[in-house]
């Protein structure tokens, strides 16, 4: 089968299209004929091997499967391994797995769910990683309740575009932060107020929020706390900067150390994919409460260019990898 692989860490150019052996599903695994995947910051980090500790994880370049990049997956069940009970061949699914930039990929049964019936494969592939991350950040780490005020910093990105819509679905008043070129997108997602960070600083303290969601940011912890209510919650999702050894983890570590000593809740999200959350997202999508924001789709061979585009910071929503032609249409 064709797959996007790499054998060394580096820029997106280390990724290449290659013929590799088709995987075989093991116990509790599902073999998916991949129709589409998507790109997120995690794909870049694994490609670059940055920050350095990521190279020592099971997702680093150790073992045959780790050579193939990609996490989001949408496709059709080709075969199932022993003890799989939820899926049968021919069913349309979406979820996450290792090695999704390929024509076939093996996914754990508990990381898949039936594909939303009103989405094509490309749109569905944009949901799992970013959608589940946004959901868990708001519901679990943020403990969001109806009527609360939410500030989403990074509202036009993959996670942010879902966070704005999910927060509205939960009944919150949402302020989204983005650059000038993305203001219209964030407004179309349902944000009650949109701040252009090139014209006004969202953490200047003029307004306070019950929940602040900081996505892949680098603003100092003190500035983020400044816009929280006295008992508000800050949830940090990822982060950039910090050098090759710790990346953006420095703010996260400081938040965890400081949280027990202040009235505000300072949380760091460690998202985990689960079929229950994928099913919930599918229900919200089918009800019209959430719609994936897809910027553009790239053919599988152009996955390196998609990763490069992501790092340039101009993406509106999600970038999708089209593995099979015809994956864009609605089901």
C-alpha cells in the first residue's frame, strides 16, 4: 500500500510517499481502508522530533508502524481482529490511530465510532483529534456550564474552531481570538464576540471570563490569569516556544505548580481519544450544532506540503489529507 513515511527527524521534507506492507489487525483492532486523514500540530512534532522527549515515546521512530505519520482517520472497515465486537467489514467509521497517512491503517476498537451520517469522509477526518480535544478541554478540564463566559484564544485553528461551536452548544457566551484574516470565520462559527489580536490585546484585563481556553499559545501565565474571574478556570492546550527540550511545556508545568496556591483553577489538558466522545460529537454534528471547518484538502502525496502549510500559521480550521478520490462528498 501507499503511505507517508519518514526514517529521520526533520522538516516536512523528510516525509515521503512510499510502498509499505499493509498492516494486519491484532487483538481488539480494526483494519480501516482509509479515505481521508487530517493534519494537526502533533503530526509536525512527531515529524520534527521536537521537543526532544517526544523521541523517547512509543510514537517516536521506533518500530515499523511508527514510520507512518497521521492520526485522524475516516474510512471503511476492511477487516477486524480477534475480540472486536463493535464493528463489521463495510461500516463507515472515524476516529484516531497511528499511521493514518496511508491507504490502510489499524485502529483500536475503542478509538473508533460510526462516521457522522451527514458528513463525507474528508469532513469527518477533520473531527477526531481536534474535536475530542476541544470537548474534553471545555467539559472535563474546564467544567463549562451554561451561562458562563468563555475566552477561546486560537479560535480559528483546528481545536479552536470546534471549541467555539461546542461552547455555544453548551450555552456559554463565547469570545474568540484570532488574526485579522480569520475574523469572519470565527464569527461564522457562532462566537458572540471576536477579538483581532493584531488590534487589541485579549489579556489586557479589560474583561474577565469564567473560562479561558489557551490553544497552542505562548502568552505568559500571569497575563492569562489577569482575565480570569477570581474563581475562573484556565485550560492550557498545547503550546509553542520554550526551545528544543521542553517546547511549550514550561507554562504548563508552572500552571500545575501554582494551581494549589491560588483561587483560580489552572489546568493542563491531556486529551485521550475515546469512542464515547466520538459518538457524542457525531450526535452534535448530525444535529447541526457543530460543523467541521475544513480549510483545504491535499492528496496523499502532498502531505508534506500540508504539514508545511500548517506551520505557517495561516490555516482556517483544519487541513485534510485525501487518501482516496471521492472522499469529499457527503455520505
